């Protein structure tokens, strides 16, 4: 509201001061609230009070706020001052109908010097009998958003005024432009709100328990088939062998076998066979007695004893040394073990889930894996699909990883639709692990809250390049019965190990093979170099 009311028809009115007062009050309103309804209504009020531009109204296309103006065929009064509720309700115009409709259609301002002398003037909103007896003018200016006319700012004016008509038109042009900017801002806020609601709904779907059983996210046929096989055998005691590429989620599947079984309240022990030095295998798996070796001051239960009554998951079982394979076979067949340095048999009741990304049948033919142990493990083989075989799950997985990384790092990053399409088109040789690592890297390093396909591209993994000539060539498969030449634990520098990891996007199995090492040897060298 203006600080005081001035009679606009007074002969001594300072019109310039009135205009400045009106603009100052309007901008105060904009600074106080960006809600167009409040600001536009008060703008019409000030036009009447300070300048005598009466019965002001904002006529807006009925589809304007939905961003579909080109399809709109009618427009209605949305904001008004000096009009009754009935008069506002009657203010509906078709495109091209009357003065208001013509401004909507052409996008050009209209000046009616005398409404009684203009045949196109409809008197639809206010009948002539309710207007002053003097000559009444009508001014209508287009309101534009993004170059398209979405509405009309209009008002009545007594023709015989001390103020020039051109001055009123100049001010109304400014106010119509401001109204268009406020309405455009409202559209932008509405669109941003809609996108946020869509992202929240997508995140909710990704986190829905029906699509994330046991923490396994997705609904692709390949995943559902593997889950179906898992659930059918979960209640049995049979050994499960998980097959598939590295990074496909073998640990989650192993835990799912445990959770779906009758042992879900008992321990679940996971062991990465590639991370245990060969000399420590027996003591880690089966435990040791006091005095079994130097430094063994107390007895310790191994992983099998700790998993008694529950499930033990042996990951990368293809890395198990031949000497340990026979001891594992005995424990699986007889349900007993003997601690290192002990003589007493200890009974254990353990469900075994094993996993490998190797072709164990070929390893058996090459003499690198015991045939009897292979048959003992290969009771219920379940092949886990690679990510490129379940592309329809990439969107849900990406949303899950984005949500998790945002919560962990207190960020608010989200992916644009075209960025999501780019993720779905990638082959992901590192599978789910590679996707999860990329999303976390993106959330931490991106400069923008909304990640477009262009911004995503710099985080995407590069294609694998050939090995430099200075690197040792990839190791060839060994003939049956042969063993690898001995190599020192410091046979490869930390830089060589790190370069191999970078070339293979963190895939240790491929990096080890490129250096002529087993995965266990490679992991051991990483630890010795302080890289893990």
C-alpha cells in the first residue's frame, strides 16, 4: 500500500513523483515476495490509487502456467482491482475476440479512445451503465514470456485527464514487462518443483523393497532369474557356487542366500581368498592352537569355527592354493576340522557359498584346481548377469548410488535425463562396482547440482588402451602340471602396480593377469606397497 493517497485528478498533481512512488512500492513488493498473485494484485491497486488507471485486470491464457500457450484458445481474468467477483468471472475471452482477444492474438497494444465509439469493445466484464458518464478510454498491453504473448494488462481511464495518455502507456509497458518476468519466474519454479518431485518419486521407486530384495536392486529378467534360483535353493543345505564377472555383486548374492535361509539369525562370515597370503591360509580358515608357530601366544578359532551354525562365503575361491584345496574338501565332506598345531577334531555345521570369476572347469583341466573339490562346490551353480545384460536396471542402480553418495557426502547432485541415457548406453566392463565408483566420483567432483550428458562425459571411463612396450606381456595359460616361476614380492614397483590398476579401471584380476601375476600375488604386492 502507498504511504498516502493522492487524488490523481487534482490539477497540481506531480505525475512524475506519482510514477516513482508507484515503481518504488511495486519493487518493494517484489523484494518481499516473488509470488506473482500477491505482487500483481497490489500493482493493479497502486495503478488505480496513484494514477487513476481504474478497474485494472490481468487476463492470462488458461494454459499459460502449464507452458502450453500455443494450444490455448481462451483466456480469463486472473488478477483484478475494482471489479466484483461476478465481473471477474465473466471476463473470459477467446483468441481474437474483442479488444482483449485481439491483443492476445496479435501481441500488439490496443488504445481505445472512447469505448462507446469502438464496435469491437464488448463491455463483457463491466456493463456501460456501471462506468462513469464521461468519455472512457481503454488501454490494453500484451504480457509476454519467452517471446510469446500469454496475457493482457488492461485498465479503464477517464479520457479528459490532466495527465498525457502517452505517459500512461509508457508506464503500462514497464508494468506489463515486469508482470511477464514474474510469471516466467513462476513457470521456472513450477518446472523445477516438478523435476524435484519426479526425482524423489524415482528415488523412492529405486529404494522400494519390492525392487531391492536383499539389497539387490533391479527388475530385469536376468536378475529375477538368478534371484528365483537363489530363493529356490536357499532353504537347503547345498553348497552354492556363484559364477560371473567381477563386480556383479557376488557378496550381495551370498548374503541373500544366508538371509533367505533358516540360518539368517546365525553368523555370516565372508572371506576373500585372494587377499590372504599363502602361508596364512590354514591358520585363517581353520584356526590355530597356542604355540602352533612363533607368536601364537593364544589359541584362535578360524573362520569356519566362527561361522558355525551359519554361512561362510569364500570369495575368489579359484585363488585357493592346491594344498589348501584338499583340506577344504575334507572339512566340507566330513564336517570337521583340525586347527593348525592341534590334534583334536572340531565339528562344524556350516553352509558354504563360494564365488569365482574364473572358469573352474578349465582350471581343473589345466591342473590348477582339484577336480573332486570342483564337483563338491558345483552343486548349485548360479550365474550372475553382467550389467550389460541387465541394462534396464542401470537407471535404478544409478539413482540408488546417487542417493547414497548424496547422503554420505552431504551433496544434492542429480542426473539429467540425457545423462541417465548415456549411462544406460555404456557397456560397464567393471559392472556394478564400476558404476558405483563412477557415481561416487561424480558426486564428489562435479561443479553443478544438475549433471548433464556433457558434464558426465569427463567422468566416464576411457576405453582400454594397449599396454606400453615397457610393460611385461600378459601371462599365457600354463600347461597342466607346470607352476609359475618364483618372483620376489618386490618384483613390480608401486608405480607399475598402480598403472596396471588405472588401465583396467580398478579391476585387480585383469591388472594381475596383465603383469603375469595371480590375483593373490597382485593383492599381496599392493599391500606391501601401501596401496591398499
